């Protein structure tokens, strides 16, 4: 088990009102930004995004779904952790600053939990962020109640991923966030159907993401790519996980095989794989509605339910009495879902 150890000090945060604010916390492994939404007396859900993204570009689509927002904010206080230098308006990280390892980033999360007085948490991560949260769960097993992973990484980089990361790193270093880098990242995030082509325009979410990437500090992104490209294989540690795991992966994700590999290595009694059809890696943005029903059933295993007073649309998974039987079929949901079992209860 890992040990966060040492002192954790906030550089500019008052520990009074956490609602809807961004906090910069100085941990034992550098500064980290945490944006907090909801009632901090509720159980904690922490999120971690993919390379070059933050909570506004990686989880906004999911949380802009009224049903998902109601489900999550009814049950959790959400702590959005950004990779170093990825938060909105981030300053350039000095070149003299130590380049964090994946273990450093996992330990940062433990420091954040210590600062906010959080014991155990639910985790939601996308691709590189899913890797960091999985590593955190293997090092601090008693602090993770459950994992919701989207197109996760768990092995060392394949040759092709390593090569593309090196190409992006070199381009970022010499040319900044140029169009080639943005195109590589957009292919990483989204399926071809929303990226458009010679005859089809890019979808609104891809155009918004492209615009967002223009606002990134390119050398901060370079640093995170360097870190992720040096990651270790977690396969042998997956059986040690003591929490339930729900994995989503887009049918057209570059990391589909890795998600299937990870699912096969987890304890099948406490894990499930949801394949989202006609979707890329960042399901939270491209097809967030496909996540709603599986997440609700996953959270039911912890005794967490929808708010009973909400007025739901017929599409909503939060009110089964409004759903026709046709909508409950996997084909209509756009997913392939395997059964989920539980052995843990959530501690409020």
C-alpha cells in the first residue's frame, strides 16, 4: 500500500466553502488544481481526464445531461482533479520543475484526499486519467470504493501508441499546439463519425474540443505525454483491486483492445464491460447518454439511487417507470452490457 506521507498545504484555498470553486493545492509532488462541485458532506467522486483535457472538456458532456447530473450530484460531491498545468488558465510549468512520474500523480491524489479530509472515494477517469486512477487504486486500495473507467489504459504503451506520443511530443516542443497535434489528439478522443471528413463537417463537440486545445499550455501537455509514455504495466496488480469496476469503451476507440484486456484480468465477479457502439474513446463527451443506465445500476450496488422527486424524460435512466421496454434493450442503448455484482457497501 502506498503512503502519501508528509504535509499537504493549500497555497490559496480557504477550507470553508468548497461549492463550485477551483482550488490549487500544493502537494508533496507539486501543485494540483481541484474543481469542486456539490455538497462536500456527501461521499466523494473524483475525476481525472485524458491528455490535454480537463474537467470542462472531458466531463462536461456527461454532466450537462440533466439525468446524469442529477444522479451524480444527488449522491456525490465531485472533485475534478486536473493533470499538472491542465486546468483552465493554467500558467506554464517552469522547465526546471521535476517531471512527475505516474506514481507521483497517483500519490498527488492521496495528498488531495488528505487535504480535504476524504477517507475513501469513487473514481471516474478517462484513458490516461483512468490509468492514473487505476494505479492509485492499486497503491491505496482501502481508499477506493469503486472505479468507473472510460477507455482505460493499463499496460505499458504499445509500439504504435509510443510512436504517436513521441510524434506529438516533438511537435509540441518545436511547433506548439499545431494542427497536426490537434488532429492526432482528436483521433485519439473521438470516432470518425463525429470527426467528419472530406464531405462531412466536424461535429460541434469536435469543433469545441479543437478550440479548447488552442487554449492549452503546450509544454504542460508535453510533460503529461512524457509521463504517460513512461508508464508501467499494471496487469499483474489488477487482481489485487478490492473494489468493483465498471469499464466503458467506444467500439471505435484506439484503446478498445486494452479495455478488453483489462476486463479479462479483473475479478469477473466484481467488474463489467460496456461497449458503446459507433463511439471513440471519450464516451463522456461523444455519447454520454450511453453511460447513464449502466452507471445507475452500478451505483445501486452501493445503495445509491436516483432522486425520487425529479421529473425525468422518457429517455432518462433515472425513472424506470417512464422507460418503454424497447429502450431497455442493449441495442437501443447502444451498448453491450455484462452483469455486475457487488461485495461492497458505500460508506457515507
